[in-house]
C-alpha cells in the first residue's frame, strides 16, 4: 500500500513539474534563445522535482530498495 502511495505521489509531482517546465517555453516567444531558456529551466525547483520524481518512480516500478529475502526468512 505504501508503494502505491509513493507511486501516485511521485507521478502527480512529475506531471505538475513537467507542466510548469513546458510553460517556461513561453519565454521563447518573448525573444529569448533556446540556450537561455533551457539554462533557466535547469535552475528551477520544478526541474529538480521532476528529476526526483523520476528517480522515485523508477525505484518503485523496478522494485529497488526492497529486500525480498526478508519475507522468505519469516516463512521459515
């Protein structure tokens, strides 16, 4: 149940942060170059939140950090 909660929370944070990063592309219409826009996006908290959310999602989906032998020891 905790893994489901982690999955849903990290997925929601990923969607929100990527949505904000897409909105920053509107600076391109104001005349800024691609390099300036991407440098700005890389220094925002939404970028770091997206990276963290991807790491948590990969850990939950790939089942990293969970000791499977623990349950086998309890059965014996």
